[in-house]
């Protein structure tokens, strides 16, 4: 199916099951004084459909995804022959996303149109998925869809077997709002299917563990998502006098929440489209079209001016059918405030990734600081508990890009670092300008150095506030974040609870945040003072390695390797921010590669070798957590260089040439594209 296919082209089989599920008769409770379980079963069958699948044992489920034509007109076979009290009965499960459940081999009761379950399993009410139920019937089961949506909101470090998706950097939509059992947030089918697609990339649900299932399900969900967005894609619209109109002549509305969700959709596509194992997954440039769509649409919607003209962009209710109920602040209901906060979070997520991708692809940021007329987002704990938050916490916020690390939420630590990195990127690329490149940039560098110092102090203050030094040498900080760690906290305890230093879970998260932030800040020093291109650094045609900037760059590269060592202690699997971490690890490693390459002439250096081993280990862990080709190749180059240093034989010129050839794939020189092969 091509991405241009319409929704009607997607096969849907809502009345026929493609597989069967076996339940033992001894596992069914026959209730005395009530109608037989068969009668109750028939009622449930008539109400909920007949989508069923087999039990493969050990609680591993599968789902038959054969084409509709292969099953047309076929009846599902029933078991033959008596088997006594252990007769196998084939019963369909309810085909409804609002009643999806997992039995986990516990005994169940079937009662008048619903499954009442004995044991710890509980019915999950994901009402939001009902709108895409007909589209998913031939792709994944209701239980699997609920699992994927639940996985989308998983927190980083929650479990080694159920860690968060690396492609979900932060949650723009509130989990409580989207998964509300009776008043779920109105969400477009395109965004819902995209969320399932993103989760399916890495989720460890039983269905996706079967050979070939993950790639097939991911591809089907991708095609479904792109088909749903196609008709609303503004690149396919025509302009008539005065406005944009699509092919159905529907006027474009700048406050339509669906357009805001399209930005999220494009961000997800750009982040996930180049995943290894997907079509074109080894080509990083596949994310360019989707990223361009996200930036252009956000600017067209005025997301960068949300708080400059609230009357136009953000003061109204999220949908025309919305009815304001409950509390309100300054005349705005909570639903309108929630929609406005979503717009802020969408924009700042776009801002962060714009800087990140500019470094990865050796480009200039598309979003400049002077156009950011938006309040910074709320902390994650306040955002998730939006209805219960005191009014003063919603109004005490700064305006524009921050430069200080203030907390443990994504926007509290990563956004300031990206704001500073934008300045570093502009200084770097100005040096390549044909006229401005010869100008002295010392004043700009001094200003950025001041930002570095203030940011480093804010990280130190965060460490002191949470007393993270007490975790040094203890079990990994990520272990405190697992459900089995025994620590239960209120999300609002920072505002009204005990001091931060007395909460082990908060302190563990703070240790992760400060460790990663310290490392990235050292890498920003390296980017400010050093060369970005590894080959140019090794060739040293301009004698840069004897300059003062090189000495500053080298000292921060060593400090960055020490920070990596600390990160590996508190996050051994590097699961905290795997999608973002790789590019900073790479640029922080180039100087160490230069040191290792020079050791045959300068003599062995134990501290350099130790730092290189730390970096190699980090790259190896990154590849296991989220495989990327550039990290595999760089790890091999650095390891080969150390082998050459440690060997007694004369350096092999051919191996050195091969290493340079590998490094030449990724260039950060004038006009080069970085990772964009």
C-alpha cells in the first residue's frame, strides 16, 4: 500500500476472526442461579464481535495477519473428539478498545456482555482508541493496541524490559487526558496510529516478539498513518484567492487543534523514519521532508507566538464542540488552558530538536531565538496533574528560551542546553561565512562562556538541592526508578511534600539529569573551541593542535569522558535519553581519537587509553540500546587505533587509510551534511 492510499483502501474485517483463542472449560466459572455461560457467551459474542486468537502457552499471544482474501468464506475449525473435563472451547474475546483486557491464564467469568475477570488482571478503558478500531482490526488486537498506547507513556528507566520508547522524548499530551475512561481527549486518528507506530518500534509486547511480526506491524501502521494524514497535508493543497483550500474546499483554520497534532505527527515521523531496520532506515536524510513539514506548519500556525497574541492563537477552547465546565482561570476553562499548554510544549519540543538536528546534520537552526514569544513549559509533574495544580504554579513562568537548568523535567534541563547550543552553532558557522568569517568572534565567545558558567552553576545547585552525592557508589540511579524499587511518591511532592533530598526516587532522577547535563555542557565547550570534523582534526593542516583553543578543547574532552564514566555508573544501559545521547558522545570523542592517533609518535598515555576505553564502552552500550551505524563505525575506528598503539609492530598504513575512509563518511566541514548520508 502506498502512503498516498486512502483510508478506504485499508482492509477492515470487523465481523470475522482471523484466529482462535482456546479456553479450558475447567477455567470457566458456571454461576449457580444464573443463565448458562453459553447464553452469556452468545450475548457477549453478539455485542462485541468475533475477533479471536490462539493461546500459544506461556502467555505468548499471536495474531494472524493473513490477507483477507485467504480467509474469505472459511470457517474456523472446531476441535473434534471428546477430551473429558478438559474439553477445549473456542470463545471470541470482546472486540472493543474500551474493554480490552489480558486474562493471564486466570479463571474468568463471562457475564451478560462483558468479561469479569478473577485475579489481578483489570479491564482497561482506552476510549480514545475506539475511533480507529475499524482500521486496526486486521492489524493488531485491542489488547495489543492498548499495550502499545500504554507503552507510549512509559517513563524512562521504569524497567529494563519495559523501558520508555527512545523516540518519545517527552509527553506533549497528558496521559490522564488522553486515557480518561469517559472524557478522553479528542485526538485525530492520524496521531493515534502514529503513537502506536512509534511504540511498536521497541515495545516488548508478546505479539512483537514473534519472528517477523515487528517489521510487518510497524510497516502496516506507518502506511496507515501516512494515508490518514495525506488529505490534510498542506503540501497537497491549492491556493485560491485569499486562503488555502484542500481538494474538498474546506477552509484552513489556524486554531484547529488537528493542525497542531499534525506538527506532532511530523515530529514523530522525522524522529522515527530513519530507525535501522525500517525502509530507508540507514539513511538519516529520510527525516528531512518530515522535519521541514513540522517547522513550516508550526510557523504557519503561529506556535512560536502563542503568548504574544493570545486572542488569536491560544485563548479559545480546543474544539468548537467543547463545552466549558468546572474551574477556570481568568475566564478560561481548564480545557482551553490545557490546549494552550500543549501548543507551548509542541513548540519547545520542535525548538529542542531543531538544535539537535542542526548539530547532527551540520546545519543552521530553522528557529531563531528572537521569534520565540512563548512561555516555557510547565514541569512534567505539574503538567500531568494539571487539574489539581494551584493557580500560582501556572502563572509563575519565564518567557523565551531559558539558559539555566532548573529541574528534572525534559524541558527544565534539555531546553536550556539546546538554547545555548544554538549560540555555539551560529558562532561556528559564521566562521565559514565568506565576509564575516574573518571578523574577530572573541566577544561572542566570551558571552557564551558566561552562559556556560551560569549553566554549570545551575547544575551544581540542582545537585545540592537533591543531595545527589549521597547516591555515589550506590546501586544505579535508574534502579530507583523501577516499579520494584519500593519508593512511591506524589507527583506534586516538590510543591507541597518533603524536601527533595529525602526522596530517593527524585534524587535518583536528579542524579541522571545532572550527570547527562554535565556531560553535554562539556561537549558544548568542545564544540565552541574545537573543530567539528574528525578528518580535519587528524590532518592538522593549519597547526590547530598547538593553539590555546585546542588546550581548552582537550581539557573539556577529558572532563566529558569522566562524565561518561559517571553516567555509566548511574545508567549502565544508557536508557535515559538514547535517541539524543549519541551525537554528543560522538563529538566528545573526536579529541580522544586524535590523542590515540598521536600516541605512536608521543608515546603511550595511560589516562588517554582509559578515557578511550570508557568512550568505546559507552558506544557499545548505545548500540545495544538503540543501534546506529555511525556509532558502530566510530567504535571500530577508535578500537582499531588503540590496537595499533598497543601493538609492537610498525603502524599499518593501510589500516590507517581505512580508518580515515570510514571517518570521511561523516564530515562537518563547510557544506558537508554530518550524519546525513
